[in-house]
């Protein structure tokens, strides 16, 4: 059995199919880890959701910011922008089934020496603490207060974590860190508006994984979200957003031995 971790798909289902063919993925014998952002900006969000849902237990998937955005739009709490490509999902006959499945996905998955999430972790969180916090969000997202949570998710504040946070502010910080974080200060203040390459963060910030003394270094973190970073590896980190939706490539890493597989977003 092999475990393949795959970067942000964002509705590029045909590229995903070519990558799965390239790695000879066998859903009976192998497993797929997907770092979130299944939908939006690409042309095949509906096919992507149906295809990944159809893999059942062969796929382990965490939520990305675009996936939560879809849930917010579907709940009536966000309006679609001109560059969104979610109409096929919102108008699908199996819309509610797909949305319920999406809402059931976690923010974080930990297995062995690897931890997967979409974006990043605040420096003061251990893996165990972060997993517990992700479950707090999932408990609400899967329960009767899902629409209330989706109503209160938008926004960049609070910018930093405190154990004393409660209610929607507490859940918003958890979601923002795990699905939107790129840069933060050494004391964990998030700079959520910054989207550029690692060397161009706001003054006083560094990429979240470069913060000295980060408490999540006990595991190798598998993530995506940061197309300006691209595919990037260093000890303790595998970043997989290689910009498929922007015409670059979709990347997979076989976690067993670190082998890298890529297919171009543009058919050869």
C-alpha cells in the first residue's frame, strides 16, 4: 500500500485524473491524501467533489479555504465573485449530499509522523493541541449550528491565538490559521492579507513554518494553499500547492519514500 499526498486541485478534475493515472493509483490498495481546496477557479468543481467522494475510505481529505467558501455561499452568507466557478455545484441535483459530505471533512489529519492540513499552524500549538482545536470546529460544522458557524467565519480578527478565546472568535482563529495562514510573527500574530512569495512578507513576519521554536516540529506537516511558494520541501514540511489552477502543475508525493510525481495542468 502506498499513500500519495496531492496538492490543491481547485476544480481541475481532468488534471487530477491524469495524475492518478500517472502514479497508477489503485483505490483498493493505495490511499490518497488531499490537502484541501478541492473546488473553485478551475472548471470542474462538481466532478472533483463527486470523484473524491466516490473514493470513500481510499481518500483522506482536509478542508481548505475555498471549500469553506463554497459552504458559506451555499448557506447564503457569501456572494460569488466573478472568478468563482461554483455554479455547477450549487445547481447540481446532488448538491445537498455533496455539501453535507464536504462539511463532514476535518481541518486536520494526523497519522504516524505526518500531519496534514490546508495552510498552517500557529507556533504555540503542538500537534496534539492543534488536532483537538480542529475537532472543536468539526463538531460545530457537522452539527445543528453549522450555518451559524459559516455566518461568523469571515474576517481576519482576532489575529492571534489565546487560550481564553471563546465562541465564534475562537473558532475563527482556528479556521483562519489552518486554512489561510502563510505569514505570522514570532509571537503568532497572523498576517492573513499577505499572499506573496516567502521573502516578501510584511515587516516582522516570516513564513509560519520558519518561526523559531514552533511546537509542531514533532511531525512532518503536509499542506498546500501557498501557490507563490510552490512545491517545497524541507525537514518537517511538504508544501504541495504547485499552482495547478494557474496553469502550472498538480503535484503528488508518495509519503512512504518521498518520491515526487507531477503532471502539467496543460495536456501535452
